C-alpha cells in the first residue's frame, strides 16, 4: 500500500512538473485515489464489527432470558427455544455468508463474510447440541449408554460438518473439531465402560481399574483424532492448515495425558517428536508448519518436566522442575529456529505432501 502510494505521488509530481496539472489538482487526485482504496475496506471492517456486536447482543439477550426463566419452563419449551436459536443463527450465518450465492461452488466469499458466517454457523451447531442434550436428558433413563452428552455431540458434529462443507472457515473448523473431540471422548469412554464393567468390584472411581481402562481408551481415540486432523491438513483436505494442526496437536496431547502411566509419558514425547518431524518434512509455505513447530515446542516443554518428576518420584523441587522446563524450552526453541532456517533456505515445492 505504501509502495503504491509512493509510486502514485511520484507520477503526480512528474505531471505537475510537466505542467499537465497543478498542485491542487494533484492533491485532489491523490485524495480521490486514497478514498477509493480505503473506503471499501473500512466499510467491510465496520460491517464485520457490527455483525459480531449484533450477534453478541442477540446471544446475550437469549442467555439472560434463559437464566432468569430457565427453571420455570418445561423440557419441551427449553428444547423448542434452543432449536429456534439454532435455526435463527444458521439463517443469519447463511445470509451473512452470501445467501443463495453460497450454494454455487464457484461463488467467491470474502474473508469478512467467511469469518462472521462461520462464527454464526458454529454457534448454531452449539445451540443444536444443547437442544438435543436437553431433550434426550429427560427421555433417557439414568445410566443409559449412549448418554445425552454423546447424543448432543453427535448432532452438533452433524450440524457443524454440514455448515463447514457449505462454508469453509476457521470458526467452522473449530466447531467441527470440538464436537468431534467430545464425541470421541464421551462415546469411547462410555462404550468401554459398558463393555468392561466394574473390574474386581472397584467400580468406576478415579482410581478404579475399570475407569483407567475407559480413560485410556478415550485417550487413544483422542490421540488418533488429533493425528488424523494433522494428516488432513498435510494433504490439503482442511483449508485452514494452521488451525487444523494446532487443534490436532492439542487433541493428541490431551489424549496422551489420559493414558496410563508410564505409557502417557512416552506418548507425550512421541507427540512432540511427531510435531517437530512434521515441521521438518512439510514442504509448503502455508501456516501449518509454523503451527507444528510452536505446538511441538510447547509439548516438549510440558512433557519433559513431567517425565523427570515421574522418574524421581516427585523428589525434584519445584525450582528443579522449572529449570528443566526452561532448559527444554531453550533447546526446543533453538532446534525450531534451526529447522525454520533450513525450511526457509530450501526451495518450496508446489505440492502439499510430505515428500
């Protein structure tokens, strides 16, 4: 923008020197050019801000109304209201994203419309999930599998996935990912608990064997879900590669934490190593490699002190743990910078694969 302004000013200056136009005319032309370039962007930004503010006020009004009268309503009324909110948000997202033109695959959607439309679609999926949880929670008997949380996650995922297929956006991807994580976490854990049952009469307490088996199964599911998300980002299926890698990294690391000791520590280190490897081998200039590097450093910084604490049976002081975390962070950052320099020096290839 600045370079272009300098070129225009130089051209106008030459015209003034040649006597084609005078200084006042040159200033008028420059002002007109600036107004032409800046006004549409300003209008788009303000329109986006107003859209977010309007959506936030609507949600605040609905939330306030629901908090003040929620206990008074019956289940059918609550479900109907949440369903109506989901429908209104979905229609608003469709309209803000371009309306009927959005159904044409060749239609171009601006970034502002994509962001606000995706945010409204994500909120619609969340409202739909709450509506299902409210309806199913009253209909299912206590302890029934799958529970209302699993049903709500499944319906929310269906709505979020449909919205993302219609309008690919970062908020939409976050909604799909959140619903997927809840579905895998709740669904796998409930299914395993139903199959395994209480082991040796210990029940499903936080220290019981049955709970540990179910938790490890859910952690494995989340670990694989995160890996699948990163893989989809690599091959280009997911458009928002940086967001996909970040969500995949967080999901995989969360799954690793849920595994039994000492498998969890090995899984945490494996996640960090996989992210560093992904960054080193990913030959593209998209944001995905940068996200892999950042989350790889964070995973290593948390995983190594946890491993040291486990190996020493907690005998290392808090200062020692902080020292180890700082040292790991410095080493990981240095390695990341080196890998980044190599990636920058290496010629970029016009393909998204690892090889």
